[in-house]
C-alpha cells in the first residue's frame, strides 16, 4: 500500500510538472518585442494601403472633379507650409536616431535632449496640420466636399492619429529615460528601438502622403511647385536639399564628432 501511495504521489508530482510548459527557445536574433513591432507595422502597411487603394481607384475612374480638387488643395495649403511641415517630420527621424546613438553610448542626458526634440517636432507637425485643416474648412473644402476630400481627410487624419500615438509614447519614453530605465545593453533598450522603428515608419508613410495628396495641386495649375520659392529655392530643389541635409546629419554627424555610430 505504501508503495502504491508513493507511486501515486510521484505520478501526481510529475503530472504537476507537466502543467507548466517548457520555456520557449527563440532561435531568431531579433528580440521578440521588436519582432512584435515589425508584425504590427506590417498590419499598418495593409491599413494605409487600403486607404491609398481608395485614392488610386478614384484616380483610375477619372472623376472630372479631381483637377479642381487638386488645385483647391494647392491654393488652400501654401507650398512653404506643406514643405516645411514635411521637413519638420523628417527631422524628427534624425533626432530619434541620435537619441538611440546616445542611448548606446550611455549618454543619458543627450538621449533625453534628442528625445525631447523629437517630441517637440512631432507636436509642431500636428499643430501645423490642425491649422491646415482649419484653412481647408475655411475654403469650404471639408471631408464631405467630394470623394477626394473624404480620402484626403481620411488618410491625413489616419496618419495624424499615428503621430499622436507616437507623441504619447515618446513622452512616456522621455520619462523613462530620465528615470534611467534604459541601458546600452541589447536587452535594455528593446522598447526604445521598437518605438524608434515605429516613428521611422510614420515618417516614411508621410513621404507617400505628401507625394500623392499634396503635390498634385502644386505640379499643375497656376501655382506650380516647380516655380514657387521656398527659402529662395524652387519647391523640388528645397525638398531635395532638405532631405540631403537630414541624411548627412543622421549618418554623418557621429563621424563628424569623432566617434563611429554603433552598429545596429
């Protein structure tokens, strides 16, 4: 009887161990949190893609209202405002890149500074976009004006909501940075890297939004983007120079400071 009791106890003990599955062994080099962010961005690409498909459908159908709508957008939103606002958002990718470099160099003070700069640039972008909306409404170009207006406000509003969420997360990251929650180790800044990837994605989406929704009204019509001046330069040249400067600052500044940027 004792042996049977012992056997039952052992079986119960083994049975209890089987209730807890063995730990998962991840063979991928990408941290699971960062992998989750990448999958999330994949779903966001599908989301934005569906809205852009609606825009392309309207273009293919060849609605006669498109030309007048594009010229109205081009007139209501000045070239300088659209170009400068785009450069503001693109600049935020540079500042968050610098923040990540400072994180990997254990420069928490500079990390907080560049992170705060990223947050301020994001807020500035959203503020200018709100002013753009007010100007469009004043020109009686609201979301219900036409199918193109609905797509315009839907896509820009969707993108703006992502910038807003990103700004909130940046504020959380700034507080965590000041409290020393991040470290230079690869396992100590996975959350920071995940947020940086998200922010770069938001900036990349704006390239398509600006090119497809803002530029058509400036390429044709009386106020051509190629003729108007921004800081003394034509629109395309000003945007090209601005992007080139940002790329140099993003990837060349660490070398100019005499230190190689850490490898990702």
